[in-house]
C-alpha cells in the first residue's frame, strides 16, 4: 500500500532505522525505502526502510530475550517506569505535537490533542498493580479454595495506521508492557517518525532494552509478524480490508487478534436539537483532521423540518474553515495524507455527481496551502442515493453526505444498514429519543450532542460489525484481558 507522492526533493533526507534490542539498527545498503513527506508542504522529511522477515526475526528474538526478565519484574516497578514515561511525554508534548503535525498534516491544536490522548493511555497503564489483580474464592467446597492469577502472553505486536501516530500506538504498547509483555511495533510507513521518538523516550524512562522494538515497513513486515511463531498476539488498527485479512491470518496462525477497522459514522439531527451547536459539532467531526478519523462524521441525517436551518448553519461553519500553513486555530482545514487518498475520494465523489448527487459546498474550489498537493476543502454532498459508493464506502476525506429523514426511526434504520458500526451521534433535547437511539442503534460508540465520542483510555474503543474484528477491544479492561492470560489454582491444604 505504498503511495506515490507529489513532493519536493529535499537534499539527502535522513534514513530511519529500526529500534531493536535497545539500539538503532540501520537498514542494509540496497534496502527498499519509502519517502515520508509532510502533507502540508510536500517536503520529504525522511526515508523509511521497508523491512521484512529478517528485521522482524531480530526484533522478536530481542523481545523474547527481554521478556524473560521483564515478565518477572514486580508490577509496581513496571508501573514506576510508566509514571516516568508519562512525565517525559508530558514534558515533551510540544515537540511531539510538532513532529506529529509535520508527518501527518494535522493542525498544531489537533496534534496537541492527540498527544494528550496518548499520554492518558500511559496514565491508565500505570495503574497496572490494580489492573492486574486476580481474584479468589476461599471456599469453593469445604476446605477447598480457588484463585485466578494473571500472566503476560509473551511477545505481542502492534500494527498501526497513519492517522493517529501517537494515540493508536499508545493504545497498545504501554498497556501491553504494563501487563509484562514485550512489544514489537510496526508503525504506519506513512507516519513513522513519532514512533521513533516514542521509543527513544521509552528507553530514557528506563525500560530495559527489547521490551519495546520498532520494525518499519509495510505489507511485507506485517506478513512476517503474522507468520512468526514467536508472536503471541496481534493488535491491528487500519482499513477494513487489511483488518479483516490480518484477523483471519493471525487466527489461522493461532494468535490472539484484535483488529480495529474502518468506519462510516452517522449523525442524526432531530428538529428539537440545539441546531447551532449541532452544526458546530458535525462540521468539526466531518472536516476536522481532513475527515481522516475513524470517528469522523461521514453522513448526517437531519429531520426534515430542521434541514434548511441546519444546512445554513453547517455551511457557515464549513466556510469558516480555512487552510493555514503550519499550526493554526482548531477547526482549520488541513491537507489529506497523500494525493492518492484525495484522488480516490474525488473519484467516488464525481461518480456520485454523475449519478445525480449535488454539491452544497465544493471543497475542490478552496485554495490549497502552498506546496500541498493533497488538500481538499470541506465538501458537502446532497441528494445522495444509498447505493452510491460515496455513501457506502469509507472515504476518509473531508466529505460529508447529507440526507433528510422523517424522524429518529428512519435515521436509525439508515445507519443500521451500513456495514460499518464504529460511532454514531444523536443531536436532540429529548431523553426519550436518546434512550431509543441507545437501545436500537447498531454502533459501539455513541455520542449525544457531541461529535467525536471517542472513549477515554479506561473504557474500551468498541467498534461493531465491519469496524472491528475480534472480541476484546483496545483499551480499558478489555485491553488488560487481551494482553494477559489466566491461571486458575484450586487448592486443598
Ligand atoms: P491501512 O490499512 O492502509 O494501514 C494500516 C496498517 O496496516 C499500516 O501499518 C500498514 O502498513 C498496514 N497494512 C496496509 N495494508 C495492509 C494489508 N493489506 N495487510 C496487512 N497490513 C496492511 O490504514 P491507514 O490508511 O494507515 O489508516 C486509516 C484507516 O484506519 C481508516 O480505515 C480508519 O478508519 C482506520 N482506523 C480505525 C480506527 C478504529 O479504531 N477503528 C482507528 C484509526 C484508524
């Protein structure tokens, strides 16, 4: 899945290395390399090596070696290192956000927000002594007792997407290592820079070498991780076809797998909603981070009577979003990750327009930031047919489909027909409508009068249907369950 790039050649960009066994390991001469470009300027920030079985083999060997000592390190000692890591990440939040904004194209505010969400995952993992407690029953029969104890799995790996280079890896490795596992991370080849910095700070916090390794790469590295018998579990976050393939292959190899996938999130706006607030929330959820969030709003269904006023307010919000060079106020329009991503979204949009859909706002006409070839302004599509690809597929772009509905029931039915079911939002003032929505909507993360209902680190990130493959979700107690196995001891003394 390597994109080509519309980019400016900078003189000799630095070559990234793999972090294996606590040291940087350069890719050999002649290794395949991919450019990492700043989406806002096209500047090549670095070249990332595309590793495979050899690199994965060395990383797993180093992780296995580290696991022997790490899994026996007292849990409070592991927690103390996580507290130190949390402090280091907090001290460096500006630097991390800057790196993240450069490789991903987010605004400074969005990047800072993401860094904070990552830090919160480390805070949750630092609760390891409580999280890892087992349970006992002293009398299962006369003189007979039973207890449950938690243990790590061994070496586990994480494969992460481009759109949250800090938050998504932080869903995984802090909790996995808190549970006593060693972790091999394969970050997105499109945004690998932040992962390198996370590994450096991890070492600075005092974690032993090999507890966290980074192997850069794309499909070949993923295949090598899935095939490696030393990997006990796989945490994956990415597009739906890749998630489904990783889930199947990982399970066939006897691994535990959680695979978080793509999305097509619906928002329902009822006539009794606070319409200006709803328009603000929907615009931010649809167009923020260039629509490249798994919790982005992709379809908004508005109750007929409120539609003209809501669309007027939505348009006002979208018009106020402007591109800016570098950081800017929240709600700024930012570039998409690569030109190919924008071109794919535009192809589906144009197909819809040929089929009779119309543009309420044409983001193609917005001026792009200088140097960015992947910019698309906020785009609003009306008169969309349900069978159109623009409605059915995840565009992962700042494109919002609008539909008018007769009421809540029709909106729920429309949303429930989507093959995806990550998030869904309802805007209303009616408690009865909220209850009905909560009971009847087929989605795992619901927002009531808020646009991006991403759960915090102590709750599971719980997509349903085609948005998730597995049973234990990322984060929260699910994450602890995923990264541990249990021993039951039944004893008579
Ligand atoms: P992607 O599927 O292209 O890549 C994700 C990771 O998988 C990368 O590390 C990549 O190298 C690897 N990969 C790519 N193709 C693969 C394949 N065929 N087999 C195995 N591995 C493969 O995803 P992306 O474009 O980087 O990220 C955006 C996608 O991630 C969107 O679909 C978004 O909805 C999804 N996402 C989901 C969540 C969630 O919580 N459900 C969170 C963030 C992102």
